[in-house]
């Protein structure tokens, strides 16, 4: 059934494009799409469209790609669509002149149970912190990042071996019904928004989700083995945890680590040394046991399961991790 309420959708990556597709296929009228400008990518520096733009073009929707969201021409164009509501998913922070524009407000889908894990990397940070439960939240955007009134939430369990990529895919699917239910409630004026401040107990410390930087990806082998394991899966497949090994003759090996597992025991080898049979396993001796590296990648090469990697790289010296 066609819904005559007009939506403008803001978003860029796959997490957003899946929701855009679902909104369109659910019968809502998307008047236009706002996404990031095309950017050069790859060795040939060919201009690459965002995932959201590709979906918009598939459905013949107008696409706006402003460099600056306060640009007067962009604001004028936005107003001409006379949208009832803006839906923002995985996009830049909107200026007030934009998010205040639609009569029904501007909503956002955030990948955490707000007010916890406000910020740019909620999926990564939840796993890196060892959480067993996270969720999705729809809320009204206001002047403060991720602090607007909550409309709906759903909880999502995190399994003990789940990676950020796997949780992302789970959230994409769960987010579809949440976004549609939220839009239906808003259009029917049957929603009951909750101020985030009301859900924060007195004295509670909120967990945050700041952007991931390179230093967040370097493995600190002095941390507990569980923390290292959570860091690896929380950064897999992107931007990926990395480490450096050094041999007794000062050779250096840099590796990204996509998957790992823990073997709790008392290692026989010197702590922080690399242990391998050069065929099936590669593990690091740590105070609480061994951390097995299961999938790794050398710079400039493709990611390999550890048995494949060991067919091409043999450890004939004593190696240890470089820790900080």
C-alpha cells in the first residue's frame, strides 16, 4: 500500500542503503536522497558512488550530494521537496537549519541501546568492551549528538565469538522492522518519546563509542587475553586489529588479525613468544594461556586462514610479539 507521507533519506554506507531499500519497498514515498559526494577509490582513483546513491539511482530517486550541509543552494533545494520527515542513518551531523525543517521532525537509527554507546563506532566498541547485549534505537535528532528523545528500541544479543561484521549484518536485518514501525508510529501520531536523561540512573557512567583511530587497532599484548580477543573481533573485518612480530635476527613481520581464539592454560614457552608447528597453528604465549591466530593478512596481500598462511610463511627462528 502506498503511503503518501514524504520522506527525505540521509545516509551513505551499506548499513543505511539496506534501510533505504526497505523503506521504499514498504510503500513509503521517498522524495529525495542525500548522500556523500562521489569519492576517488582504488588504484585507478575512479570516482565511486556511495551504497545509498546506488540504491537511489536504482529507484530513480533525486540524489543530493552537498559538500557543505549549510550551503544555501542545498537548503533551498531541500525545502522544495516539502518532506514530512527526514530519516538519517549513518550520515554526518546535520546542522539545525536542516534537522528542524520537516514538520514531523528528523529521526535517526543508532546501533546501540541509547544512552549508552553514543558516538561513531557503537558496534565496534560494544564488542571491544566485551558486551553480551546491545541493540538498536530510533530517536529524534536534536542539537546534541545521539541525545534526542527515544522512540523505539530493540535488544540484540552478542555471541561470545561474534565479530563486528557479523553483528553489523544482524543489525541491518533487525533495523528494517524497527525503522518501519517507527515511521508508522510517527505518521499515526501514536508514539511516546522518552527523554534519554530519564533512563540514566543517578551516578551512572555512560559507555561511549568514539571513532576508531589507528592506535585503537594496535594490539597491546600486556592486556588480559580476553581484552585482546575482544579487540580483534570488535575490529573485524574493518578497520582490523594489527600487530608486529620480531625475530631473534631482528626480522619484522606485520600482520592484521581478523579471527582468533583463546586456549586457557599455563604456557610452557616464554611469555609473548610465538608458537607454531608451521602447518596448522600459530599462537602467542600469554600469562592466561595461548591466543591462537586463525585468520591473518600481511601488508599488500590477501587475508588467509592460518593453515594457508603457514604454507607460504615458515618460522625458522625464535619470534616474539612487539608490545607497548
